[in-house]
C-alpha cells in the first residue's frame, strides 16, 4: 500500500485537527512498534486509517454498520465514537484494498477494544489514547506504562475510560468491558504461573 496515497486521501477526507491527531497516533504507534517488535508497515497503515471515517455523516455510518456490522453495532447506532472504527475498517478494505485482518481489526477496535486483541490492535488502541496531542489526567502514566507493559497500560486506560463514561452518563460498548475483564483475567493467570 502506498502510504503517500493514504496521506493524500486523508487530507481530503478529514479536518486539519483530525489529521494532526492521526499523525500523532502514527508517531506513537511507530515508537511502540519498535518497543514490541511488530511490523512498522502494518502499524503505519492501521494508525493512518484508524480515524478515516471519524468525520463521516452519521447516517452514512449507520447504513454501513447495519449492513456489514449488524451484531457489533446493534444498540450503538447513534454513537459516532463507536461506529467510526467499524466503518473505517470497511473503507480501508473497500477504498484501499487492505485485506490484512490484523490491520482491519486494529482499525475496527481502536476505540472499543475487544477480548483477544492481537499486538497490533493493542498498539493502535493505546496510541489513540496517548498520542502527543492527548492531555487528560493520567495520560502520562498510561504513556509510561505503555513502554513497559502494554496490557497494564490498557487496563489502566480502560478503567479511566469506563469511569469517565459513567460519570458523563455515556454508553459504554460491551467490547470495552469485555476487553478490560480479559486483560485482568490474563493478568491473574500470569500471577498464578509465577
């Protein structure tokens, strides 16, 4: 895939502010790719396309999700924050010909997370939360943890996210709760093996 082509399409599709965020996610994800020894090409594609659909019209997102992601989007059709990952994965395949499941899943689940995430998914998930433009209480701790223990950083981030969404009375995707529980289950299993 031609990265320059993706960048040009992004500039046409998203605002300057969103584009800066995307570049920040790419930067952070590439640093983590180095740390965790994963493909920089895959990381770059997933990072650049993770918010490709973020500024789409909600009705267009709903149409795509009802046809291609009916189970995952059921109950969340008014939530652009949730739908854009699914739609972004759909467009990555349709418009850019990306068929790599790791890349598509990293795009699809970068906001909600999910049980059983692969390393690329984890890197994109946490990079979206910690790119240099992000500034919220606890972000520095998440950044530090991500360099040492990706799963621990994700658990800490998920706890903060769930608490925040509860405080503002927002919908929480079940994948997020399931991801958090899965991370904790894996952590408990590791402790028992020690």
